[in-house]
């Protein structure tokens, strides 16, 4: 089912790759920007979380679509685990964003959370995925669960680009990319791109490792208990 | 009806809802102890905090995976499936 030689090879490459990215993220000099200062380095960590979540959502939706086409329980396992790891990266992205905003937007105040549209919409998206996991828990028959969960998961995947990217950009937000706030492409120095793009690849690779591990575990559990829920 | 609505309107006209306008300088307190630490060294510790959050997240995921693996292993033992993996 899973090509173990390929998995091991890609895993080792990704782990080495991420180690280099981590070093580069701290060792390479970056231009000084007022307010941001060294927190600009969070670009290498906070932003790839969302790219990774988006990639996970694509993988999950693809497999949910395949569930509806074929009814294959293995596709259901893959859809669930991709969604789980995707939500995991989403939570990490939200938490890192809260810390970053506290020491840039909200310095000198007690504010940690001010219902910035970007953060609110992203929380909403994570709740939509939370409902996906709860919905699965409510259904006992694996093949019925696979189909119903697949339909809901396709809905959840459809809302993701809107709640993550489209709607927050239409509203007043302190987050870069919103109205009257420069986006990444115009202001980012080449030296930061040198680390940023590899960091995205590295974190998506980390997603792939974690996701594949959990799919392997779920397949074993399915073989033993005839219930793939993990 | 009229007796209740008139004082309401007077109150609306006379009391401010907020003590400062949004465009005015919002009074901020001095830096708290945590902020003094986090903002030192050009805010480098904020990056440390962010990396630690990601690291702790991965550790939690690792521990949860371990727990799931243990429960699957226990099921296998209960079912008496012979293990021939040489471990």
C-alpha cells in the first residue's frame, strides 16, 4: 500500500532539508524593519503553516472525492489523516500568529486577541474542521461514515480558501495583505525569499511525513479491528 | 411610553460611550515584565517562542501517535495474532 523505500528516502531528505532551513532562518542576516525587527524571521515559520494547511486541505479533499467515486475505505483513511494534520498545522499557525501579533500589533497593551478578521475567519475554519472530526465520531458504520464524512469534508475544503484568503483581504485588518497593508510580494527582500520558499517546501514535507505515518497506523488498525478511525 | 423614552434620549446625548476617540492616542501602559524580555535583542525571543510552539506541537502529536500505537499493539496481542516481526 505504501512504498516504504520511497517513504524512508523522502523522509530523510525532508528532515535534513528542514535542519538546513532552521539554521538558515536564524543565521542569515535580514534587513532591519521598524516594529518587525527580528520577528520578521517568523515569516519562515508562521506563514508556511498556512501553506501547509492549504496543501493538506487539497490532499484531504482529493481523497474525499475519491471516496465518493469508489467508496474505497483507504481513501477515507487518507482524507481523515490529511485533515487531521492540516488542522494541526492550522492550530500551530493560529498560535504562532497570536504570539507574533502580541509583540508587534499589540505592544504596550494587554491585548492578545482583538478579533482581527484574519484571525477570526481562520478560527471559524478550524471550527468547521472540528465539526468534521465530531461528525465522524457520531457515525458507527465505516462505509456509511466514509461517504457522509466525504461530503462534509468537500464542503469544509470549499470554504477554506475563502475564509483564509478571500474574505480577510476585503476587510480592515492589521494583517499584511489586507486593505491598505502591503502584501508579501512587494516588500520581501530576496534574502528572505531564499529561506522562505525552502521553508514552505520543508513544512509541506513535514506534513507528508506525519500524514504518511498516521495513514500507516490507521491501515494497521483497520486490518486488526476493521475500524480505521484513528 | 413617552415618560421612559425621554430620559433615555437625554442620556444618549450627554454621555460618551468611550473616553477616547479611536484616532486619539490610546493610553498604553508601560512595558510589562514579559514584554521587556520578549522585546529585548530586537525581538529575537518572539521568534524563539514561535519555533517553540511549533516544536511543542510536534511533540504532542508524537506522544498522541505513541498512545495510538500502543492501543493498536494491545489489540493485536488480545487477538492473539502471532508477531513475527522479530522485535
